[in-house]
């Protein structure tokens, strides 16, 4: 079965049974708290980390958090919490 | 916050990762179950991170196993948390015991009242309030739990009628007593009564606002003589009894005596000095070293008080210096002794209520006390003042 078809099927399954898509589709969840904190749950690994930019891989693509004085407050296989002066959160 | 507390409890290390492609290591560590905290990028090839102390070996093993790619070096910069603290203290057992005892002593001493402050009263009433409060058992060093604020407030209002309101506020080791004094007009609510003389004097001016005058200008009156009666006749000719009011100015005489010695004893230091220390914890004072008699030693003290932030802890350290002296008699010039005695006499006059501006005439008599090597100055003053005093019936 092609990946696009499998993805569509999973989405419909989640919608029908009212299940959270983040669980069924393995998608990343991004919480933004003001301009000081971003939490990414279900990431697929850190790609780049500098004080101005943090890039993380996700099922949807690349999540890019940019700003200044960025610090990874906590980092584990499932989630990461980024603190600092957040200016932009992009999904590429 | 909870995660950081848990991390502190478990013990954690600050590690420095140096090399190119540190992100790869961070991903590997996370996949291996090593949680990282406060990851900071310092330079292009240096990252600081905090990891649980027990995971450090796993991280190092990961770095060794990662053969492909550039090499990453890891160094422990610092160790934090309870296990490391415990290890430190195990090497310095007495410090740990001392800290524990200090903490216990602080907890114990915090159960007592150490400071009592009165707010809203003038200086004289403050002493009075403290004395009344002491009768209820509230004094420095009593248990906080034994305080009954309501009872103290009631006692204060019963014993001190000039207080309109009292509130006892318990603020940890400090008790604040807030009071409000009554206005004086409130106290002597003007009922019916007469005006009496509060001193002997010669009346020079009489102004009656209400009542019937019982004396005239030029009369000599004694203390407690009736000056203005509250009995009077109103416009309809009816006899009334009300509050007598008026101004009765009279020449009044005051006398005071001041004495001064013609010999002054001055201390001459012998050069020998001693030192004593004193540790004070609440009401307890522990002297370290012997003390010396004060009659032949000059005593100077220096005190160090322990502060916990803004609050003053009931612990202080005092250094007492004793300097041995011999007392030598030095003659005092006659003029200086006379001036001192005169000032003492005037101080006594001021305490009697004499105001310098109201003095009409002043007489001074000087006597020499041959047996006591001193001088006595008697000052008599004549002042003009209102001697009327209203007494209600």
C-alpha cells in the first residue's frame, strides 16, 4: 500500500473513532507559550541547534524555531522544550 | 520545576561536549534514554548540558561507540545535587552536624516571641503599654502558641482608658501592638464644674467666659482656691450650674536648686587591658572569659548581630574591652562649677513646667559647701501663667 493512501486511511480512521491524530498519525504537537517557550512533542530528532535557531525533524517535515538566546531546557526522545526569545516557528 | 527538583535529588552533572555535529550525539543520547536538561550552545563546537549523574557512563559509552563521524569529547565541569552534597558532608561531619543543629535551633527559637513593638503611641505611653502587656505574660522569650491576642487587647483597654483601640498582631517572632489614643477633648467632656487654682500666685489678669468670678485682679491665691464658680444667672435671671470657663493669669514663683562639685574625678589609663566575649542566644547569655570590676575599669563593647535577610535573629556576639584606670581628682574652676549647678537648677525648673519666655524676673543665690567641696545655686523665677484648672463635678 502506498504511503499516501496509508496516511489517508489512518486519518479517516482517527476521525471516525474520534482518536487524537497526533497519536494515530504520529504527528508532532507544538505548544507555544508566549514568546519565551516552545514545546515540541513527538519530534523525530534534532537537526541543528544554535543560539539563534533550533531545527527538529517531524513526520510533517522540518520544524524550525528561530529567535535569540535559545536554550534547550529539556531534551528526550519524545519531546524537547526550547526557551529563549522566540521570534518565529515555521513548519517546512 | 518538579523535574529539576527530582534531578537535584538524584544528582546531576554539567558536561561540556566539544566537537562538530553535537546534535547527532544529543539524538543518540535521547534515543538511549538519557534525558538532557538546560542544553546551552556556547560556541560553534561547544555545548553545555546537564544530565543525571547515573547516565554519564552511558553517554561516554555512546560517544566511544560512535565510530563514524568526527570525534566528540565530553568533560564533566561540575557536580550538583543531593548525593554529591551528602558526599561532601561525609568528609566534613562536624560542618553537617553544626548546620543541622543550627537549623534545629532556628526552628526551635522561631517558636518564641523575641521582639515586642508598639505602634501608634507616644514614647511615655509605650513604656506603660509594655508594662501592662507584660502583666498578661507577653514578654520577650515566651512561646508564640501561648499568646492570646484577644485577652491582651482587652486588658490594654481596661487598664489604659486613654486608649481608644488596641490590636495585637503576631508576626512570627515579632509581636506588633497597634494602638490608637483618645483625643484629650474626648477625655474631659465638659460637664458642670468650677475653675480652681493649680498653683499659688498673684492674679494679674482675669477673663471670665462663663461662670461667676470668685477673685479679683491683685488677689493672692493659694493652690486649690476657687477662682471661677460654675454657678451663674442666665439672661432670664434663673440660677444655672454649668462649666466655668475663663483665663486667670497670675504671677507665680518657682524655685529650684542645683549642685555641682568643685572636684572632678578623671580616669587615667594604666595601660593594662583585658578582653571578654559574650554569645547571646535569645534570653541566654554565655560569657567567654572573666569580667573585671567596673569601678577601676573603663568598659567598651562592640556588638555583632546576626541577620537572616531583613529579619534580625536573636543571636549576637559581643566583644567587651576592659581598660584598667586609676581615678585622679582634678579641681574644677569655680565659674564652671557655678555654671553647671545653675544649668541643673534650670533643668529642674523646666521639669516643673517653667517656660523661659514667660519669666518676668529671676534671682540667683550661690552657696559654697565647704564640707562637700561643692557649690549650690538656688534659682528663683517669677513667671506669668494661666493658673486656672477646670474640675468637673
